[in-house]
C-alpha cells in the first residue's frame, strides 16, 4: 500500500486571492516499503498507526454473510504439510491430526450458521480449532504479505478466535480506535464462527498470493 506525504501551503498574496493559491494534496513520491520485510510481521499482528491511511472505499464487507464453503486451496496446503512435502516443521506440526474430510463438512456447516451459533459437538469444535491454529501458522507461508485491510480482518478474527479482549484505547488515540471499533463489531461472535471466518480469509489469501515451500 502506498503512503503519501501531503503538503498544504499558501503563496504570499492578498487575502482575496488566497483560496485559489492553496496547493491541496500535492503528493511527493511514495515512501518506499521494502518487500523483503513483508514476512517479518505476522499478519495476526498489525500496526494500528497504518490504519489511518486507509480509504473508506476500501472498508471490508461483512464476510459472515458470504458463503465461503469451498476451501480447496486451504485443504491442499494442509495435506501438503501433513505429508511433510512443504513448509517449515512448525507448520507441519500444526497440521498433524486434522481430519481433512471432516474439516470440509464442519467448515461448510459453520459457514451456514449465524455469527453467534456455537458448535454443540465437542469433536467438531476441536477439529475446527486445530484448523484455525494451523491457518495461523500457514498464513506465514504466503509469498507476499496481505494488504492492510486484509490484515485487519485476520487480526480481529484471530483475537476473537483466541478469546482475547482488546484494551479500549484512550479518547484521543484515534489510530487504535479504528482497529478497536472493527474488533468490537465481531467480539461476540462464537469461537466457531471466528475460526471459520479466519480460515476462509487464509484460504482466499492462499489463492491470491500463493505459498512458499519453506
């Protein structure tokens, strides 16, 4: 994502001519971001200061209303990790013991449920939780880092999926307030729904960005 410095200044002219001489949004060359640093920051952790540079036109739509039931790319990555064909030992270890056939059925089931519905079956809930934990490891294997708004979605569902509570920012901490506001909208989602949405986003990123072998 490109960030621009914006300068506002006026020429030394009479007051009646001042408005026409304002230079608004004169952008200097974008601040470079080293792509080599993309993988140094986990997508589950986001710098809230960067969120102030986003546009209202890039706000996420409510993903819980979409039917993200096809997770073939995610399953392919999971199976490759289970066979130890790719990825780091940490990712391979997180993949162990997950029943992929059962996971696909559970994922589709939760995708159709409401935001606050829980999984009554303990075994199903545990399978989905393990897949969520694997997704949190597998997302580090992406070839490129997701965008800021994409990371925000990962962050809030990761927090809810883990049962973490965000600390409410101060009145004038505008940077963190945007991130907190996004989390507050989904904080009461069931763990199963948060896990399903997180996995769904990682599935999308695997398709969009591809994965590294190690």
